[in-house]
């Protein structure tokens, strides 16, 4: 930084951190990378994305448009992220994690990648890359991982599911599930807004978002919920009455 230069990265369209390669830097128009970030020269960063202080993005990583990588966060080799993802400060996303669009990873959350972590082999020789097989965490569209949560690979976090802060996830989480605890267990359902869903009042097994009014129905294929195509019109209703007297409004 030159003497007298203002420290205000937000006013500069592109701040090139430790990017090793002029060609890669030139391809990143519209990307904000602060000076202390470490971004591999072959990492692909979508336009509108921001990579903040002390973050590291490893070789072959792919970030979509409008992503945010917070201070001190780590994005492993070959990790794939969709558009509008946010990885908060000091989160650790180890390869081969995959994230779809709109995934949120809270501060200091961890995605592991080793079934049986050891520093050394049984003969106490140091493990090399060929001595273990990496496994990844998959996050589907809109999923959220709370602060300091740990996702123990291999697991899949379903679309729009939410993992509570401090939880440890050791098995797949179905779409729209709210899980918490160690190990994480489902304690409810959440909608796309993040609000906890409530039972529908029409007597069916539907759920309703109190913030948006959206209706959700069970999805047997995933064990989670599915957004009704038209929140009010297409949500399941109670079976129609079959008693002619009741249909006519008459009482026996």
C-alpha cells in the first residue's frame, strides 16, 4: 500500500491479493480480492464475488457469481461452489466438498474429508496422499450450516435444510429439515425463508411458513419436504365430505 492511500477496499472494483499469475488476475474483472487473501492462480472466481482478508482459495476451486468468502476462511483444492454462496469467517471447507446455489456456511463451521483421520500409518510412517481416500460434504440449493457446526463427510445436506449452530452432522439431512445437537437430529422443518414451519390448519400433513405463507408437502423420495407449486392453491386439502346431508348443510 502506498503512503497516504486510503484503506477502503469497497470503493475499488478489483483488489488483487496473492494471485499467482497475471492471466488469472486479468480474467477476474468485477471480483474483489483483498491484498492479504491467498487465491490460487487457476481458481475460477465468478463475477461479483468477494474474498476477504487472510482467506485462502486453493488450486482448481470453482466459485460461482456473487459469492462471499469471509476472513480467514479456507476453500480446499477443487471445491465447487454455486452462485450466491456465503462462507463466513474462519470456516473450513475441505475438498471434495460441493455446494449448490445459495448455500450459507457459518463462522468456524467445518466440512471434514477423511473417514479415518490419522497422521501416520500403522508403522508410523507419515501418511501421503495415496494412503487415504478423501470424501466430501454435499450441500444442495439454499442449505444453511450454522456457526461452529461440523459436517462429517460423506454427508449430504438437503435443499433449504438448516443445521443449527454447534451441531455435528454424521448422516444425511433431508430437504427443509432443521437439525441440531451432537449427533444432529431433526427437531423441525424450515421453509425457504429460514423460518420454522408450522402445521397446516386444514387437517392434512402439510406445513406452512408463517413468514411467507408458502405451503410444503411431504416428499417420499427424499424423506423431506417439497414446496407446493402454488403455495395456497395447490396445497393438499382434506378429502371432500361424502355425507349428502353434511354437503347440503343439513344436520341429522
